[in-house]
């Protein structure tokens, strides 16, 4: 039971953390970089 509450607190903290603009921008940038690297990987091996 304690672990479940801890997980909920962590998820809530993570959401609050990502709701801050600079972290949201960082997250979007990382996601964009990830998609670009995936496309390059597909070109190289596909």
C-alpha cells in the first residue's frame, strides 16, 4: 500500500514538473531529437 501511494506522489510530482514551461520545452526538444534519430536510423538500416 505504501508503494502505491509513493508512486502516485511521484507521478503527481512528475506532472507538476513537466507543467513548468522550460521542462515542457525540454521534453518536446528531446522527443523531436528522438524522432529525428529514429528516421536517420531507418535510412541507414532500412
